[in-house]
C-alpha cells in the first residue's frame, strides 16, 4: 500500500525531535509499505531558514527505511483567521499534493491533527479518489471544536473523513459526542520503539552515563513548555517537596514560550538547585533520562494519552500524573499515582508515595505496545475501505469544506 502522510508535526534533519510519534508510525508503516510525507513549514520558520541557504531534508534514519518527503512553505495569517488555516494550507501545498498524486499514486491519505492538516488530507484524498483518515491527538477535538468559527471546520473534517483515528478511547468518545458516526471512529493506540525504550540498562548505569548525582532522587518531565502543561503546579509541588527536606532534582526536558518566565519563577523560589531546565534533546537520548529517573512526572491541565508515559514504563520507570484526558486508560496502581489537576499539594504527595520500590517493580512488569502493532492496525483500517466508494466526491468536499481552495489567500 502507498500511503500519503500529511502533517506539520513531522521531523526534518534540522529538527529531528519534532513529531517523533508521527515519524515512528511512518517508519513502522514503511517497513512493509511505501510512505511519502508532506510536512508543511510555517513561513515564519521557513523563510529565515531558506534565506540562510538551507534546505529541509529528511533525517537519515527515515531515508534509510525508504520514506520520501517534501517540506512546502505554509503561508498563513498568524494568530488571526484560524478558521481559514485549512484554506491557506491547501493553497500552500496543493502543487505538492498534485505531484504526489501523479508520481507517488497513493492508495490512501493519512493526516495528523484535525485542523488544518485534516482538512488538507481530506481534500488530497478526494482529489486522488482514495480513502482518507485523520488522526486526532487531543486538543484538536477537546478545545478547537469550542471555537466559534474554527469549530465548524473541525467538525466538518471529522464528519467528512472516511475514518477518524483516535489515540485513546476517551478521545473516541469525544469525537462521537461531536456527532461523528461511531462506526467511523477507531481507537488505535500509539506504540513505543523497543530498540530505544527498554530496560537493558540499570538506573545507576543511566545516571552514570548522564553524569547525574546518584545521591538524590531524580524526576523527569518531558514536553513542550506551554501553559496547558501547568508547570507552575509542578514547580509548586517541587517547592513543597523541598520544604519536606526531600533531596531531589527535577529535570525539565523540552522548550517553549513559557521557559523564560518559569526559569525566573524557579529562581525567585530559590529552587535552581532542584529544578533544572535541560532544553531539547534527541528522542533517542530521552530513553536514558527515563532509565535514570526515579519517576516521570506530568502536571498538565489537558492531555490526550501522552506516549511519554508509555515510554517511561517501557524503560521500567513509574509515573505520577494529573488525572486528565485519557491517562487513566493506562494507569495502574502498581506503577503510578494520579492526582487532581491544579493541586500542587496532592501532586507532591503522589510523588512521595510513588518513590516506593514496589512501584518500580510494577513498572518493570509493564508490557509495552510497539509501533509495528499501530502500523498493522492502521493498514488494516485502510484495507477495509479498499474498493469501496469514498464518502464524497472531490467536488462535493471542495464545496462543503474549503470553497476557497482555488483562490489565493485573501482574494475572497
């Protein structure tokens, strides 16, 4: 099967950690099928990048499994007219889509994120006359549908796609609540890479590799430093633990717009010896941090089902998280504790309780799902549509979803 994958959340050689869950799925698909990715880059990023004479290229490991890709510039109106972002992305990438249809001849189109990528994926599939599937990850069906204008476009994508793939049963329920036929919504859990996330090294070996202090407890947080991650709550929990004389280091792995503010707050609380901003690191290196950690922690106000927690368990490390989204679907009292959101005291208490060695034993018994399982179920889902009539013709979808796709941005 030839699968055309469309998402802005996809890595290139200059940002190999971007959308690793998508690259992992595509790599797993490419072992038995052909995959071509269209990964638009915002003009805010692409123009300075290309002015420097640089070109977007696939990471070597994705080239080696046979994936091909294009990185068109996504021309859009930042922060405003978000409901038009599907039109704008389609106008930006349509030539790339047409070339892919002519040269790659896809059998199916798979996109990640309901809007704008899902809208573009839907249009590309109808243009090619093949089935379309959109993977939803969380806030695209939990938050975006509540926006007055953009919500309508999101619901149209979900209703018009041949199938909607959710990464948890909780998100499946949310999609069905938006009016989508339950028969068109399929939960396919994400996987982990067992060659990267494993228990073949001990905690002490991993700590030695990372040159960490073996005399303190180590907590790891992984993600993008944005408001929804509620890192203020985690920092308050760290302050609580420090005041209880617990010796620990909290390692924040990632970057984002909230970083400088949070660094200042950590300094004001005199927590700089305890809360360390490690920045962005390679996805393969994150496994060493999991193995070195006593706990993986998460304090978010909203989540889908973050793969971070499964990766942690695959490395034999328990977790503590706020009880949000679909996290409870993988929670088990043998290897984790859940706390209510926006409650630093409860989060700190859960962290202290989970430091018991019994939780480590529970985590080491966890059987991780791998990406090959995810890829297999995704292909089987597409095969169900093989030879069937697609839900709408291209003209019907263009009229319903994106009536402006034949016009440059701003001409309507």
